[in-house]
C-alpha cells in the first residue's frame, strides 16, 4: 500500500536529484582518492630516487674534499 502522508511523499524529480548528487559526491571522492594516491606514489618515487643516488653524491663529495 502506498502511504499518503505528506512527510513520506517525495516526487520523482527530488529522488533523481538526490541520486545525482550522491553519485557526483561519490565520483568527487573517488577522484580525490586517485589524486592523493598518485601524489603519494610520486613522493615515494622521488624519495627512492634520492636514496638511490645519495651514495654517489657522498662519494663525489668525499673525492672532492681530498
């Protein structure tokens, strides 16, 4: 049975709007998570590169001071 009370009556357009807003919010959240993930991956890559090259800089500095 369908309820005829005013507080439970929602027009189809309102439901579609709510669904649209929920979907857009989910997409925004997913895009934000992807961006953060990419930034973290970039930071890890830069850190790894610096750690990889550090012994070369130390060796060069030691050689130059001699």
